């Protein structure tokens, strides 16, 4: 005996669907036989009428009626299609049922909806997927907190709200200290566990209404609503203590963690999200420089603001001077300590201004290094020095390069092309590297020194004694000259400590067959003392300070081809 095919209502029920006809005039809804199986937790009375069913709908209870009223007019026997989605909740304790309703409605003689029929389908899985995608678009996947984009949006809203209602709030940047060390020591999994635990500890110490987000790899942003300047200090200590007081358990064992905080009161000291972030970042850097695990809050500083205005002005002037060829050289003689014959000239940067004034290297180089312009400046200085050497075959010159230039591939390309274009120049070039560069990565610097020496150039370590370079590293690097920091030389005739230090440096350098230059030599007494100790060269006020005039009387060097210019 052949079994009867299943009813359409049975098939719909198995798919989580139910059909209905809604007589809008009487408000009665007639459902297919298995509607109860689809809406198992909803009483039949709540399904019998449109008004009763609408009481269960969230978030807009008139959504079904609105869908009919707002859809195109229904003409003809086919009616007008509509499609809506809504949630149905039977009680506050029950999870939401998400419903997709597709149907058609038909108009009466007056054009108003008379009846509607269609199918409802439970679609919790799709809604869950959409909710998850929405969450991922707004939240950091590791910590579950707001991502940077939405943190900044929340900060902008908080500032606007505080401005409108004349309240105050605070923005904090919390940076996990030494996270890179944790990465290196234990691996990224442990570092991720630390980040997640720090986020959890911060979250547990927030008040209602406060906002937490992950700003970057090791930084979190906090928006503290209704937070005065005095409250900031209390809150900061609460967060710092919560992070440092207990070790973080990880799969590799317990890890001790501290964090530093930079904060700014808004809108008092920051009128926009970008301004708040910049100032919080600035104070976070200040806190980290002071010591790990500390806190700093942004306050107005007249000197700092004035210096920034100067930086902006000097930056613009540097770029303009580079474009207009107003970066020039001054030449300071370095002489043999015994004969006082000139050995070479140190090239020092100068910048000619429109008003005729000249900026010296201490006014230019620190700003150029801080703002990322030093690479362009060093390229121009290299061109000028090589041009001078090319037209003055009897002159030896030294140039200083910044830390970043030692690893700049473009600088290497420039020097290689210049050396090929001007044979014999490299042997008369001395490249000075500051000692602070030399001690950062000796192995990388060895490659830099070796390439220069292959050209035939000599290498000098500048400001020697100010850092911690050992003589063993000097021998490993193969440098030709050490220039003793002038801070130890200028008072050598009057300071027993300076005499002992400088004498020792000269003696050790001579044993390693490294030439020595004493900088900032002020008087004849010091010059004789240095000569007697075996110092090879001296420079400074006694010998003559830097001058833009070429002491060797050579004509001004022609500009090099434009292709090599910045």
C-alpha cells in the first residue's frame, strides 16, 4: 500500500515555516496546521489575531502593518508583495525568535489593505551569523573590546556630548610595558594571553558607561565619562594596580606585567578625537620615559608649545631650503697636534634663510631627525661634500651622518654612483658616525664600515666618550679615527678628572693604532698637554671655528646632476 504524500503544512513545519492568511478587516489570522510546531512557545491565542501577535514583535511592533501601508499599491488579482524581518519574544527570559515573513497583500475597493497571506520562517542561524559579522566589524577579535575605528568614533561622540552638556570626561591610553620582550621570551601565544588578560582586568574595573577599546598591538584606549581632573589620578592608579598586582598565568608559566598610562581631560584640553589621542600618546611616552608602570596626565606647557611652533617653522624652512639650494657647508679645520698643519676639514651644515640669517647644525639636525627629514639633508650634504672634493684634489673632508642614514639603501646608491662618477674622491673622504649610533648594533655597523672602507674612505667615531662603546668594539669595527667628545676636552687643563679620562683614551687608542682627534680645544695650554699625551689632531676655538669661506681658495663647486638631488 502506497503511503500518502505528506501535507504541504507538514513540509513547511519541517523547514521551520508556517503559512498564514490574515483577514485585516477582522484581524483574524488563520495558520497552517503545524504553526504550533513552528511557534512552540507561543499560545494559540497570541497567534489568532494580528494585534495579539504584534505584541510579541520586536523591535517595532507595528512592523507588519507598516510594511503593508508603505509598500506599493496593490492592483489586480496578484496583490502587492512585501518582505519583512522581525524578532518574536514570548517572555523576557526566553531567547528571541528571528522571523522572516514573505507575502502579498490585497486591497479592498477603497485601496486599503483587505487581507494578506504568506509564509513565516524561523531564521535564527542567519541572524546569528549577521550578528557575529557585525560584532567582528566593531570589535577586536583577540580581546572582544571595541576596535580602533569604533573606539575613535565613541571618543568623538563622548567629546561632543561633554561639550554640549558642559561636563568633563577623560581619555586614557594604556600601554603594556615591554610586550616585545614577552614576545621574544615566550612567543606570540603568551603575548596574546597577556593582552587578553590585561583587557579583562581593565574591563572589570570600569564603571557603567565607560568605554574600553584596543587602540593598537599593546595599547588600550579608555573613555571615562563624568571624570574630573582629580578623578583621573584615582582611576589611573586603580587600573595600574589591577594590572601589576597579580602575575598573568599563561601556558608557559606566570608572567609579571606592568602598564603605563597617558591621559588627557576632554573637552578641556582636547576638542577632537585626534587631538585627544595625540595628547594622550604624548603623555604615555612621557610616562614610559620616566619609568615603566607610571602615569602622566597632559597639561598645557608654554615652552613645549613654543618649541613645536619652532619645529613646524624650521621643518618648512628645511624643505624650502633643500628645494632652493640654500643648504650649504661650513668648514672647520682639524690640524696635526704637533705641527699645526691642516690634516682635513670637518664639513658642518648651514642653512641660509631669506632674511640673510644662517641656521647652524644644532638648530637644524635635531629637528630634521625628529621629523624624518634628515635623510634628505644627508643626501644633500653628501652631494655637496663630494662636489667639493671633486674640484679640490688636494683637500680632505669629513662629513657627519645621522643614525638613520647608516642603514639607508638610497644613501648607499647615491654614494656608489658619486664615487664611480668622481674617481679618487673616496680616498679623501672621512665619514663620521656618532658613538650613540656605533653602540646600537655593532654587527650591522660593521657592514656599513666595511663597505665604506672598500671605497677607500676612512671612518671616524664622533663624540667618543659620551656613550659606552668599548675599545674592543672599535677594534672589531676597524675604525680609523676617534674624535674625543669636546665636553671632556674643553676643561682638560683645569679638571683632574677630565685629564685622567682623556689621557687614558688617547693612550688606549694609540695602542690600537687608531688616530685621535680632540674636539673643542680652547687654549694653548690644553693643546700642548694633548700633544704631549700623543693626541694626533686637535680642533676647536684655538685653531679656528667653522667658516663658509673655503680656506683652500677653491672655486664654488658646481651643482651635481639633478637626478641625484633630493
